[in-house]
C-alpha cells in the first residue's frame, strides 16, 4: 500500500499512549501489514506498507541504496556552499551521512525550499543534516521512495500498489 501520511500521525500500528497512528488512516488494515521504514510524526509524505518482510528489509537497508526524495522548507537561507556540504555528507550523531543529492528551489533570508535525496534513512536524518548546518526544518514531505512518486494522492489517503509497481520494487532490490 502507498499512504500519504499527514503530519501528526505516528508510523506504527499501535501506540500504548493512544496517539494517532497510520492504522487510523487505513480502515480495515489487514493483519500482518506493517510500515516500511519510518517518517517522523511531524513529517508528511509517501509511506509504504507491506506484508512482505524481505521486501521491506531490502527497501530500507542502506546497502541497497534505495532513494528517498524529500521536499524540505528550512529556516534561513541555505547557501550553495551548504548545499555542497550536504552533497559530500555531513557529520551528525552516529557518524557522517552518505552524500545527498540537493537541489535548491527557492531561497531568501527567511527560508529556503529544497529537494533532498538520500538512501540511508537514519532516524530523523534529513532534519539532523540540516540542523548540523544551522537550519531548522519547518516542513518536510517525502515525495518519492524507491521510484514511486506521491503524485496527486491527497494527505490521509492511500491506494494499493499495482502489480507492475510491486514488480518494479522487487526488481530494484
């Protein structure tokens, strides 16, 4: 399944504190289906769910270098020098990140909008990368994962993947 996770939902199926989870967005979610990877509570965007443990492992393990693309709004003006640093990898908690592909769409003194593509997916990695450069993330949305694009799927909605999409995912990893 492909879900457009809105902000405010945890990427888990059950929460002992009663907070909203992605299960709340998919009525009748079959047993055995679980989220692939993570997307923090404040973030939005494309989230895959599957019942195929091997596929999920291969899609999320850094060794397979599966691309995840985000559109990010940060506080302040992200310079070309800072974008180049992201492209070489930056030191964060847990070690230096792998190089990211970065494209700046918009920038001014108040904020910048950029696209960041990574393949590691460490916990809160994009936020930590930008914080290491002195930029707080104001909005973060994953727009593609493993070659699948969020496209026009509205926030909070989901759809089943086509057989062709599933086959492409398997071929990718």
